[in-house]
C-alpha cells in the first residue's frame, strides 16, 4: 500500500510563460517511476504507473488515469465519459 498525496509548489512556478505566470493550459504529465500530473497552480498529483490498457485511480480526488496507448494517457473524473 502506498500513500498518494497532492503537493503544491507555490514558491516555484516556472513554465514557458515565464517565472510566476500561469495559464489553464499549462498542465503537464511526467513519468518518473510513477505518473506525475501537474496543473497551472503548481499542484502535483502522483498516480501509480498503470500497465497498458489499465487504470490508476486516486480515490480521494475522484480521478482516474487510463493508459490507452504508447505515451497516451487520459485523465478523467469518476463517472466522466471519454469519447474517442
């Protein structure tokens, strides 16, 4: 069992827009043994890396991360429908 938590890095937000600037499309996904999803405000959500065509869940956040193909992930809320 592992603990998944949401972390925020307020003091350091640096993206293509410049230090301290954010945009709602500034979300990022990184794979570092696990999947780290970062949003424009500096929140970092850690998901276990799912196997291909499998799902990783953050129950406390109500989020699912589906691995649907090579370098292709879908992040969605519980009960949200994904249409291809």
